[in-house]
């Protein structure tokens, strides 16, 4: 069975970069009829909060990305301890005592010598007496996994065949000096225990994947299939990382962006498939193909989401908007007609309120001075509501006869007088929704 996971840290809100990872893993699981696990990587007690954990779940629910299981790394610390003990027993785990400053100096020295800044394994040469002395002076050390210096190879689901020389990579730190388990060890244990078969994540994790493959094998398991999607950039190719805080899903939701518009965009962004607006999660699943995505950085422009939301809304059937329409106070017998009229003329659902206010209370007439006399005459020829589908045609005909106006010189001033807008729905559809007679 295909089993995937989305593993955010509850240290902040989900942003569009996180969403891409969540969506790909969700779609792979659903397409295969498998399981999608939400795993909260909350081993950092100082930064992880329940507020963010709740927010992550709320944002995924808003999008319709429902998980099959929820797991928390904070519930599994004993498992990580046991795995660390196993690695020690194998001779694959060793304690180091360098300070961050000392490590930085080592890296700089290596770079100055033209060498890769890889940890030199100096701690392996320490005697037990030297370790005891360092513990007394500095406290407990941090623990590194001892990589086998060989090539680590796998076929990536997006990047193709990859090969990394483990000698070019520092032995990864798996436990900090304060005892906190780091992502690499915890993730490996979880992927093994939860039977994860497929992992899709950002291309900035490629080196992590190489080390994790070795750790997984050391613990006696087979690695999942890995794929690394390209990273998002801004519309001009600029780094997006500094802006991600303003691109949280909750911010986009507050702006009125529709979940399906966002998901449709992200499900094709960076692939060689043309954009297609999905109407449901099932549509997204059916059209998803991981092999169509490339390695090149992918440009993302948040400005595209507004027009896509408007496009999605314009195709939305009344049943999908019924609750929002009725919540405005639109009478049930006019609700469907109201939605049919406004859906092509709103950018977000929130814009419906302005249209209903216009229909219910009338608009501030937009009248040019040269049209004022004609509008006064026109309004005198219009009775009180209710109006019907024939009202606009009969009214404009009467105004034409009375004033001699015709064409754009007739219809545009009347539209602006009735709606206070230069553009909008067909006026024949607008008139039956008016609750009050237009006025200057």
C-alpha cells in the first residue's frame, strides 16, 4: 500500500511552499488508494506550540486535504532513544564536543584550503578519559551518525538518477547537546515505523535524503521512494523565502482566495501540463502526474491567485454558494437568481455583500452633469419595484422615446444611475433583484 506523509513543524503557519509538499504527497496517496499521514514534527519544545499545531490542521481542512492519521513526534521520544542506542551499539553513533565557534573555525579553515567544509571526525580520536574531561568542562556532547564513505545512489521521482559521495557530506548531528532529537533521526524512525513508501519534498532536502538513506539501512529497513520538487521563486526569479511569512495560507484565506483555485494552481505549477481549473479534489487526483514536474526553480506570483479565484467563482453552481448567499439575507426565492447575476462580477465571495447592499438599499447614482436631465426623466418613467425580466427593456424603450437617447448614450448612463458602476451584470437580470427604486 502507498503511504505518504506531510511533516510540518508546528512553529509557524503553513505557507505556499509547505502547501506544495503537502499537496503532492496527498495526491500521490489518494491516486494510489493509499494513506496520507499528517505528522507534526514537534520535537523542539521551545518553538512548537499547540496554536500552530491547530492552525496547520485548520488550514489543511480548509483546503480539503484530509489526512488519514495524525502523528506527533513528541509522543515517540522513547522510540528515538531506542534507535539511538541501536546505532551506538553498531558503532555508527559518536559523541562530539566542539562548540559552534570551533566548528565554524574548522569550516573556514577548510574553505581557505580549497577543501569541502566537512566535519573532520576529530571526536572519533578522543579517549574515554578525554571525553569525561570534556563532559565535565562543557556538559554532554552532541551525537553524530557515522556515514559510510561510499556513493549513495537512488532514482528520484522528479530529478532522476542521483548519486552523492558520502565523503563530501558531514556526519549529520542527530541529537543535540541538550538531548533534543533532531529531524533526521526522528523522521527516519517515523518513516520506518509508519511504513512510508513515498516521500516528496523540496530539492533543498537532497543531501538530507542521502544521509537518511544510510541511516534507514543501518536500522535494517528499506528506504522509501524519494522525489524532490523544485523550490518556488518570486515572479522575477527572486528568492521567495523572505516573503513566505506573507504568503501563509491563513493570509490567502483572509484575502478571499478560493481553496480550489489555489490547489489547481499548485497542482500544475512547475509541470509541463497546461493549467486546468479543477472543480473537486477528485479532479485534482485524476489529473496529477508527478513525472511531469521538472527540476528548474518554479516562479510563483501571488497576483495570479486573485484572477483564478474569480474564474473559479464564475463557474461555481448555486448549490456550492447557497449558504454564503443566504447568510447575506437574500430571500430564498431570489437566492439562485442573485448568485447567477453576481458570480461573474465578483473577485471573492466577500464581494457579494456589496452587490446585495446595492440591490437591497440602492446605489449611489453615478451621474455625469450632461446626463442629469435625462436621468431625472428616466426615473420619473420607472415605477416602484418589484420589477421583472421585462422591466429593463420596456423602461429603456420609454426613455428613448422621451429623450431621444439611444445606444451607449442611453444604456450606459442608466446603468451608472441604477448600479453606481460602469460595468456589471446584464441589466435585464439586475432589475428583478432591486428592492428599492433607484434615486439620484
